[in-house]
């Protein structure tokens, strides 16, 4: 995550970019509750009124 945030800050130095750790399942309340603006999380994410976009796909191992 650190490399992604660093690149975002380098490309767009104006906005403040902070990271926040959420426990599993907290993302559903954090976005509509305006505690966060965006989230990187593994699928499935219960979308509801949220716009969800896959950024990449990685293999799953059991």
C-alpha cells in the first residue's frame, strides 16, 4: 500500500492522502458514513449504492 500512496502523492501533490486500516467488514459502513473516500479491498464487496471497480485480478490459492 505504501508504494501506491507514494505514487499517488507524487502524481497529485495537492490533495491530502492518508491511509486508514479497517477491520474486515468495516468498509460497508465507512464509505457511506464519510469516514473514508475510497477503499482498496478484496472482493466480494457488497456494492449496494457504491460504485465498485476491479483494479486487478490475482490468483486465489487454497
